C-alpha cells in the first residue's frame, strides 16, 4: 500500500506547477529560452548574409522546418524520461521498432496511412512501457536498461527486415504519404485563409505533441507526480506517489513520441527501413537540455526544447550551406553549443549577483 499523503504533498499536487516560467525576480535577459531564441535569430541572419540561399523557401526553409518539427518530437521523447531523472538511450531504436511494425501493417495488412501510424504508436508505447517496467521492477539504472534494449533491438530489427523484405525496406507506401511529405500549410485553408507555403504539414504533428505534453506537465496531476518523481524518489514515495507506475508511464510516453518521430522521418525520407532513428540519440538530448530541462529531473521546458532543437538545426543547415565538411561541422557545432551553454551560465551568475545586491 502507498504511504499516506501528507498535507504539504497534497497541497503541492493540487497546485499548478509552472513548467515554462523562470523563477520570480529573474530578469528577462537571464531567461535561458530568450537567450537561445536570440541566438537562433542572430545565427539565421548571419547565415543568410553569408549565403543568401539560406532564405530559399522551397530548398532550405521548408526542409529545415520539417527537420525542426521532427527533432522537436525526438526531444520531447527524451524530455519525458528526463522529467523523472532517467534517460532513454534506445529512443532511436524504439522509433525503428515502431516503424517496423508500421511497415508490416502497410506491406502485409494493407492498412491506411493513419491506421498504420496508430499501430506504430501502440508499438512504441508498449516497448517504452516494457523498458519502464524492467527499471521499476529491478531497480536497475535506466542507462543500463535502455542501453541493453538498444542492443537487443539493434540485432532483432535487421533480422525481421531480412526475413520479410528484399531490400531491407518496406516498399509499400499508402496513399497520402507522398502528399504529407511535400505539402505545406498553404494547402490547408479555412475559407479564403491559407497557411504559409514555407511550413510543412508535418509540423502539425510536432505542434500537437507539444500541446499534449505541455498540458500533461502543467495542468494534470499525472504531470505533477512525474516531476515530483524526478525529485528524490524516496521523498516522492513517502508523499504517496506511485513512483513505479510513474516510471512506467514516463517511459511509455517516451516510446510513443519516439514512434511519432520515426513516422515523421519515414514520411520525410519516403521509405521505412531498418536504419530509421539512428541519428536520434544526440538531438534527443540537445534540444531539452539546451532548452532548460534538468538532467536530474523535476523541471521540463516544452518551448525550450523547441528552441534548443531549432538552434542545433539552424547551425547544421547553415554550416552545411557554407560547405563545411561533416567532421568540421561536428567540431563547429560542438563549439557553438559549448558557447551557448557557457553564455547561459554567465547570464545565470550575473542574475544571481544582481538579486544578492537587491537583498
């Protein structure tokens, strides 16, 4: 049985926990998300000056926004487990597993585009919940469990593709997949009002994911319990929070969002293959952490994840247009990200000193 909930804990659970707002008294220039947003704008302007093609709507902006949307969902998948102080090293492989099930539904069962997506989301949720269950039951660190799961899926997925396909890819593409890849919000009209041709329709999936995850963490008891689980676990248990179930829930949410990101990548590339999600690991951490989500758990930032993801995507696209090679690109990316984190630390220190002076 759960321990009785204390008055303090009950009051904490009933109050709305702010997710996006900085601590009271923090000046606007010390807000991490504002600093990152300014950096995105400045870097975008700089790349545009150096290479005017950076502002090409069809060849650069459209695919850039499509990548930002996809990697934002990847970041949200990692954010869900970071909220309880865990990590998911199998986020990319979960996407590959989910898309394998989706590909089977298209190729063998002839499902429609969105019924196949639903099957993939269920598969992602299930594999994520399995990881959470193992962690909750055994007490083994999430790093070890998800790393083991990653290796397990790494061996299993190619075997399934080899046995079911000729070219390690599912070739059946349901109606609507090509249109979803190429169409923009300009093709979505309400009366005479249409969206921007620079924004891909895939961005709608990212917006929906952000709204749902943001609502869970800022407006529901479940979200507040997840954040409290990210604080000392023993304290959360003494407050009556079912921490084992919250661990399973967080990993299930992570698996579901990884599946959605895998679907977005499959639509973007036009194919469902075993290598889907291989590039998800680094972006899954960069977006949330740059945006302010704590590695130790207890605090998440949805908007920060979007802005952090946008920063890394703009850097990659800009350096690519400048003709920087892959090896050099990774070096420059690391230096710029280090500068961004250092700048944030400087802002925080200056803000703390300013508050001390006020006192």
